């Protein structure tokens, strides 16, 4: 029996592995940070053997409220991920499986590798409507990729889509595949109409270093990028600095920042009600977008989400707040679940890459409505 996480986005520490029925594990903290929750590892040599795995330090995670009701994901081929029986008690996360094959992979959510990210960029670049840019390099020397898509920016709304400021929220890059499926399809009428009136700037992965290192929430310097937008710098938050500079160059009319939420088993939006001197007409654009997406996607709702903040309370460190305030843009944070979606549960897979991709497609229809409203 062998347990390993020495691969792209791997994260686990082995405490004890003397018996398949008593495997004791711990999640490794993000580098230079106390955040921990993402896990991704491979268990080999256990075909047709009952296995019981216990993550001993689950109670010390960044969001322990995310464990009740959560089901761990497993895969034999790293393409199809399914839920396995999981329980949480006394600070420990326990899951059990009798693998059909010699090797099985486990993860907090279906991983999105940097290799798949590279494939996504390369595939998008084949479109005559796409220009790909490397805005600069991360602290680990990885590329900060930007996909620019459309017939030209002049006279068109500037739409920015970004994902994975928190690298362990891999559903966000699966969502990006769905958005790009629509936008790059020459036969899709939503794309055709959108590209008449909008020009897109897309960052599929805001935190390549954290993604590769197997972090939940931070970059190579231990920085939570979604708290760095007020004053980013190249020494600790180059990812935000580079994207922010490009935004200042292009302008922003509509902005979606795509995330995952550990605790809530629904899809929802967070807005910018806390920014200084908010114009009610400006905020109404966010409420209109929420309403549109509810009508477009059965996977989306607006009854459950984060509590609304107090007016004028924002320090503009969050991306949505900074963007909404800086550009008077329609800006939002889209949150998807690590758990299942209570609106339309799937006992086998839970919330999955396929569902995230489908939501990405639906969101482009909502963006079209927002563009046409002006």
C-alpha cells in the first residue's frame, strides 16, 4: 500500500498507514499560511480491499463548517469523480471505500491541473477571435495567462471574467470551460450576439502557484489574493498586481469573479452593497443580473448566500468591491458549492465539473442580458 501526493495540486501528509482499514492522514497547510482544507492524493495497492481513511486535522481546517454534509470525491481515471461515504465527528473527517482497481485518487473536489489549464489556453488560442497574453510571471515563475476574445474593444462593453483567486476552488476553472464553450462556438447565437456588443478579457486561473502547490486559498507567498486588491505589489501578490494594471488599461464594464464556497450547498452571488457612496441605480444592475440568472439556470438561486454588509463598510481589498468602485462596473462574486447543490442534488457526483461547466454556459446568457440592458 502506497500513498502519494507528489504531483500537481497534491496535498496530504501520512500519519499512519500500517493497514488499509486504519489510514491516518493530515492536510498540509498552505505555504506561509494557516489556511488548510484542500486535499488531493493517490492510494495504491488496495484493489478489492476495504479501506478506511481518517483526516485527523479536519477540525483545524480554515472552514470546519464545510465538513458536515460533505462527501469526499474519488476517481479511478482522474476524469470521472464520484462521491464516497464520508462522515465528520470530533474534528476528524472519515471516508471509506473498497476500490475496484489498484489505484484510486481522492480530492476535496475534482482537481483542475495546470496541464489542463495549459491545454485550455492552447485550445482557445486556435480561434481567430482570440489573442493570448502572458501578463507576467508568478513568484514560482509560472505564466499569468490572459485570453482576450472578441472583434475588438472599441465601442464595446469590456467584460472581465476571472477564476481561482483561491486555488483550491477548482470548480471555478471548470466554470471557465463552460463560458469559453459558448464564447468560442461560431454557431452559438448567444456568443454571436454578445460579441457584437462586448469584448472579453478572461483569466482562467488567478493563482497558478497555489494551484500547483496544492493550496486551498493562497499564493506562493501565503497571500489571500482576494484581500490584496487595494494595494497589490509584485513582491507578494504579482497575480493581482498584473491583472489590476491590465484592468486599469482596458476599463471594466462587467466583471465576474468565480469562486467556491465550503459550507453552503447552493450557487449564489455576492455583490458590492458595501462600497463607498454606492448609487442605488448602480446596485440595481447587480440585482437585475441575479434575477436573470435565476430564470436562466435551475442550478442558481438567491434566497441563500452571504449576509449583506453595511453600507460604506468596504476597505476595497476584495476584487468585486474594488472593481465595482473603481469602474462603477457591474461586478460580482459567483460562489459554487464543494458539497452537492440542494436545489438539484446528485447523490453519485454531487456538484461536479459537468454542472460547473453548464453553469458557466448559463452565465453567458445572463451576461448577454446585462450587456443589452446597458
